[in-house]
C-alpha cells in the first residue's frame, strides 16, 4: 500500500492519505502526546476575536496520547499498526491524571447516528484475578 504522509512525531500533528491498490481511499489527521491545555490554548479560538480558548478549571486536564480522525471511502483497510473502518471515524487514547489510559472509538456510519465505544486500556488487578484486554491491544502507529 502506498501513502503520502505530512507532519510527523516531532510536529505532534500529522496526516496521511492511503492508496490501497493505487487509489486514494483513506484521509487521516493525527495528533500525538498533546496536553488538552496545549490544544485549548494554542489551537482553539473564539469566533472572529482570535482569543485563545481555555480548559474549564472544574475539569482535570488530560493528555491526548494518540488521536486519529479519518475518513475511509471504501472497504476496511488494515495496516500493521491500525485498522481503518469505512466512513468517518475518530480514535483516541487519552491519559487521565495518575497515568490511567482510556481508549475511545467513535464511528459515524451515515446519517443514522453515532457509535461510541470506550475501553480502559490497562489491567484491573483484584489479586485473585487480573482483567485485561484480549487479544492484547496492538500499539497504534508503532509506538
């Protein structure tokens, strides 16, 4: 599969267009290791005033470990590190305070609604039993 990539890990923002079978099919934007305070103050602006956004003080800040927004105009595309489902999709791993990581997947399959799924990425240890994801999660983007 061929692809064109923009940005990269140093920029913490990037994008790509994937060409399975030589035809453009998937367009994606991604972000890595960005604190929500950076996102709200540097990327979000209020209307025409240009004033920087701010994170509500009532909520603890979190880190966007990985975020991928993509559109797939065809069948499922699988790479060694990620699976791109058809339609508009958002995948994110968010790290809350104390290092707890949650994974969220949002799919907009059409005009019929939105599908949202969330998962705790770590292991829950009850001493007599440990619960973890199965199969063990593939690390997105080779990280």
